[in-house]
């Protein structure tokens, strides 16, 4: 176990027998093991990510469940073709030189997790910035950084 590892216990209620409880526990453990940042490429369809995301991911690992939430959410966005639906994927309003979107997720009771992305000229998904929206001016920093990285990718 690493110094930043967090030990968590899970319980399953309303399971009819011990064998089923073991199967459910194993499946849950497999999902947690699969939904990690190291599996970014297969879960996101090979989306490009800014180095800032790697830094943020290191912080996320210190918050129990945040890593799995981010990866599950981005995985759902990928499964839906990164199409804007207003809830999971939202097109950002405002004047930018590219069509900018965000993947959104709830963490600790607040819809505060954001990953900003766009498609590059080749149609690839490029994530330019991510984080927990902590204040009203969060986008003033996030959007320019995302746009700059996405533009650099072509």
C-alpha cells in the first residue's frame, strides 16, 4: 500500500445468500480496480489529456472515491460519443475560438467536478483542464488554460 492509499470498506445489503454476496463484492472490487487513471486511454477512447490533468489526478487520489467517479463519468461520456446532453456533457457558453465542452460530475453532494474538452482538427477528443469547481471565478482560469492546450494539439 502506498503512502497516499486509502483503505475503504464496502458492504452490500439485501443479498439473499453468502455466495451472491461474495460475487457482488468481487464485481465491485473489479470495477474499482478498473476505474483508475492508469486506464485513461481505454476508458476514454484514447482521448488526449493535458499534463495539468495528471497533476489534478494525483490530488484526486487523496479523496476516497473521486478517482473512480472521474473515470466512470468520463467513461459514460465516451460511451455516449461525448455528445452534449446538458447534464453529463454540457457545451460551454461564451466566446472562445473553439467549441468547448465540459464533462460534469457530482462529488460530495455538489455538482462540482469539471473536465473541459474539445475536438481537435482531426476530430480527436482533447481534455485541456480539469478540477473541482471551487469558486464562481473558476472558469476564468480553467477556460483559457484548456483552450491553450487544445489549440496546441492541432
